[in-house]
C-alpha cells in the first residue's frame, strides 16, 4: 500500500494508473478513485486480517502489530466510501492500537541454517589457500602456448565450414554472381564456392584477403 505500484507519473508530470491491463492517464480529481487492482489489494487484506482462522494462527507480536498499524494512514474516508466493508477493518485497527500484543509460548520447533558445505571446505583446505590461488592462477588465468593452440584448434573444429553447410541445408551459392547451386570450391580455404572457373578468377582479388586469414588461422591451430 505504501509503494502503490499501480500508480506512477510520466515525464510530463501526468498521473497514470494501471487500469484494465494498461497505464491510463487520470486527473488529480480522480486520484482517490480506486482502481480494480487497488480494490483487490484492500479486499485481500480485509480477508486476511478479519478471518477468524487468521487471527487465531497469526502471531500478533509487537513487530507484526507495528506493520499492520501502518494501514491506518491509507484507510481514508474516500476508500471506505468505495468499499464499505473496510469500516470493519478500520474498527479492528482502532481496537488493535490500544491493545497490548499477547505473549506467545516458545515453539518446540527450532529451524537453524547450518553452513555444512562452507565448514567442510574450511576444514579440508585449512592453510592451503595460497596453494589453491596459485593453482587457479596457473590453470585458469595463465594458459600456456600449448593450451592456447588446443583451444584455437577446438574453435576451428567447432566452426568447420563443411559441418555448418551440412546443418544449413541450403545449396552453396556462387561467391561472385550468386548463382545456385555452386559446384566449385576454393582449394585453399575451402570456405568459398563458385559456379565456374571464370567467377573464381574474377572474385580472387576480393577473396584473397579473407582466404589468407582463414588459412593462417587453420595453420596456427595445427
């Protein structure tokens, strides 16, 4: 009730309310007019606080009482005029304000969170933290040249052109004229297709730089 997420202002200073699934502009005169969302919240609070079962099971100690009493500032006459049942809630809050919270017997059930995993890690690795840090630095943050080459090789294998073309399902297209299907492939990088020798020769000046990059990357990973 204090946050009022169903109401906000826009960049132009206009008041908006969430009504029937949309943010709608309302005038300041209609600000206190309850929307469906507000009414549902009030009725939910009414059912929870006025229900006999809830009153019997809910532990109304000082902390909980202080939170419930904060509803009084929002339970204005304009709200009660629109939802008359809330007058009973108002009387209940008035009675609650002058009554002392009852004392409750301590519960036989005690729940305690025990950090077993954390404690086990501390016991098993006591006085070894520097050794663990050195191992992580070596394995995770300082890869050797061999590790880098193996990683590059895995990337090249994962980006294998033959595999990607198989998964795509489309026939190769000529890199020069766009004709489909293309039956000839660049013998160096094997990533570009052509429909004939003439298209391959005409495209070579543009394709050469890309072809060199692919070939050099593949040679580094081997």
